[in-house]
């Protein structure tokens, strides 16, 4: 257990071992939740990932306007495994 001292301004300083445990650096934000019985829960605020789901789904965009049915895909896989096709045959990327 680590003991921290409250300053006259009501501030506390996290000791290095706690900063390492929380993976925080100066300037990072912390979230504090007041719990019953005078306890606090402290956690580091992690930045939100840029784009989220919209960015992911946008990465699936069919920019080359390529359309293939499941039968086409299955046939291409079968041809590839059988050695009937190579990447050189489709070098229009």
C-alpha cells in the first residue's frame, strides 16, 4: 500500500510506482469516481481512437469496384491451390 500526503491546496502527487502502474505521464488526465465509505477509484483516461467504427468500415471501401460472388471466390481459391493461377496472371493492382 502507498500513502500519499494532501497539500494545503488539496492536491496529491502520485509516486513514480503508481504512475508506472497507471501508465501515466505529466499532462495525462485521470478520472476519479467517488465510492461509498470514503473511497475513490482512480484510473487513467485513455484517448479515444481516431475514427472508431466509421474509420474501420471506411477502410472496407471497394475503391477498385471489384465484385465477386461466393462462387467466384471459391473458384479462385480452388484454382490457386491447384496451381492453375498465379499472382502474375492478375497484375492489374
